[in-house]
């Protein structure tokens, strides 16, 4: 009888352990895009994490970049707002880098940015 109880308890622990070994799903970040968007995403990520050196650009409008970067800064979660200061990048980004940064923030933080007006 004691052997039977030990076997039942052991089985119960094993079965419970198997079902409890999984993680809780949900949350997390959005899926990383594939194809051409993947390159754009990773360029934006590199700019955001300051993995690439940014040099002063001469042929851009710094005020326009600053406005766009301030809008992006305001759309970040509070924890990220304390970690990174996007307006500091104003005047240092090419148009491609700025668009990639906007794309990265849209995907990573699930932010909807206003549509750009086509001229």
C-alpha cells in the first residue's frame, strides 16, 4: 500500500511538473519583419541603440528632424523615454536613417505615426 501511494505521489509530481514547465505567453515585442523591411528595421534598431556613429549632416534641415524626433520621443513608453533621448540625434541622421528609426519604433513599440503628406 505504501508503495502504491509513493508511486501515485511520484506520478502526480511528474505530471504536474510537465504541465507547469511552460512559460506564460503574451506580451513581448512585435515580430521582426522579413525581406527589405528587415534591413530597415535593423538599421533603425542600430540608430536607436546608438550602435552606429552619427556624424553631423550638412544637407538636412535640423529643425525638421528635431520636430520628428521629439514626436517619436513622446510616443515611446516611459521606461524608454528615460533611456534614450532621440532629439539629440537631430542634424546627425540621414533621411534613410531617420525613416528606419521611425519604422523601428513603429514595429518595436507598436506606435502608429501619422501618415506623411505626399507632395
